[in-house]
């Protein structure tokens, strides 16, 4: 079943909009995809997990929205360009791009291999370039678009919530820099570019925390609350909607005050 959504996200503010979500088959991505669809958007899901992307697309189509599930290695520039061309051809363009794919790896810097470093940069920063490069030309042509990147509070705080996240933090800091520079570059084309910087999220992976680990984590968060994926997804809908037309270059922490 498709997840339930807040009334705010379900008010049709994105009716008729065409969205692309990378990493949409993952735990957080699924919430974003279904929330965008509930707000009225058609959604293309780009993910390495082709079967997961298509299964989710089928669920979205069952709600009456158009949806595409596209299996693609987001680190492969040419493959991403081809996938992007397919989506643009199918839908005639894209209005919203959510760069959500990525993932961290814990490795202390003095022990880190070049492979670990390169993989983290590739997964978390190069993928944003590859996908944005695929869809930006069509947005420029239509003189409108919303690009929303998922960065991380690690890019702002240095990764205090998880020690050994240097490569991940560096890659996400690159996403922050890309977001700000691109926002300036395409502002006159009617395109906004913003980033969300989530802190620790209440995703299924957190269920493996020991009570001691959970308490230590909450001690670093002023609100003592983990981020809810639904709240992040609702923020994506806001930044993609009409009320955010003059918001660009924003790096918005969703971290319970951790970065204060």
C-alpha cells in the first residue's frame, strides 16, 4: 500500500507537475515519491534497484498518477543521460528534480583507502552532477524548474553524529557548494535550486541502535527527536510548490537543532 500522507502534502499543490526522484526505491525515497504523488505530481523513480523502482511506480499508478520506474546506475554518466532523455521524451519535460540517492560509509581518515574516498564522492556528489546534467537542459528550455538536493547535516557539522564520516561529509559539502553555485547560475532561467540537510532520521536502519547508542544520539539533538521521513518529504513538497518560487540557494537543516 502507498503510505498515508499529511493533509498539507495531499492538497494537490503539485497537480500536473512532473517529478524525478533518484534513490526512490529506498526507505526515505519511497516516502518522498508517495508524498509527491499525493500532492498531485507524476513521478519518475531512478534507482539502481530496477525491480524496486518499478514496483513503487506501479503503486503510484494505482493512485491515478503517472509513474515510471527506471533502473539505472546513477554513477554512470552516459547511462544517466540516456535515462534522462527517455523520461523527458516520454513526458515532454520535467518540473521537479529531487536528488536523493547516496549513502555513507564509516572509515576513519587515517585508515581510509582511495577506493572508499572515491566511492563516497561518486555516490553522493557525482551522482548529483550526472542526474542534474541530464535534466537541467530541458528545465532551461522551458524556463522553469525546481531542483532539490539531499545534502546532510554532516556537511555543516562535520559529522559529529557519526565519527568516521569524513568522506561522506566532504561529498555532501560538495552538494552544498553545487547547490549554491547552480542556484545563482540558473536563477534567471526560472529555476530554483535548494538543498535539505537532514540529521539522524527515524529510518528502519535506526532500529538496530542499542539503547546506549540511541541515548547518546539524542543527547546531541536539542529537541531529542529523530527526523521523521514524512516531515522531510513534506518539506520537499513545499520547496517544489508555488509558495517557494522565490526561495533559492537555501541549505535547510532538518536536524532538531543539532547544528545550532
